[in-house]
């Protein structure tokens, strides 16, 4: 079979492309469901991620709101990648799917609990530690650095205490327990 010359294929392709369904405007629709789907290892709890997502089931969909959610998730350092899929469901609803890729486990001897505003990776960097502190002085300096890190970001009532962990299944040797207090 002989194909037509290339210049004749261009109008045919353009005609076929124009037959595709036009994009659906989702703005102003009610969010019927919001799913968080992990791509790869689940190293951050879903409830922790949802703390930074303002879009909720029952809320009104806005592309700007979803863009802000993406920015917020990246800012926390809890995710390496976020892809959003918004699909119409019914006549006036939309389903959101947040596909997230979280960082691999650090395998660090340091751990954190109670930190909601900042990721473990950010706090490891802020502490200035490269591993388990070698002395009580190093531990005290790390606590001071963490408290100043929080205070510079508006958490003036933060407190940090240290606890040693040696339980089966726990990968950290030292845990910084953080009480963030209110953001001011």
C-alpha cells in the first residue's frame, strides 16, 4: 500500500486531533474524594502528609488551592515528588489523587518525634549532628540549635528533650522529642 505524501498527512492529523474531547473545567466543583497514593516506599505517614493539604473532601476544587498544596508539601521536605490527578466524578464533583514519592529511609541513628512543621531531614541539618553525639555537650548544642531553628521560624514556645531508644524494630539510637507549641 502506497502512503500519501507527507504534506497530505498534516491536515489529516490536525483533523483527528481536533476530534479529541475538550478539557473539562473542574473549577468550582465539590471534591468528592481525595486519595494519597505512594509511588515507591512509604516513609512518611499519610496523616502527616494530609496535615499540609488544604484540599479536603467536601471542599470546593480550585487549581490555585491544589498548587499551594503542592508547594506546601515540597517546602516541608516530606516528599521528593508530587503529581496531582483531578478527574470529574458525576456532574458537579471531582476526585483528587495525590501521587507522592517520599524520600528513602535515612538509616540515621537520630530520630525525631512531635515535629509536624518540619521534616526529619530538615531537623537533622538544623541540629548540626552527623551521627549520634559523642558527648553530653554535643547533645546540648544540638538541642539549642533545634530550639533556635524553631524560634527563628515563629515557634517561640518550642521545647526539645532527648530520649535514647534501643527497642527491637526501632532504627534510631537517639530521639529528639519536640513540642512545637503554637506558631506566632
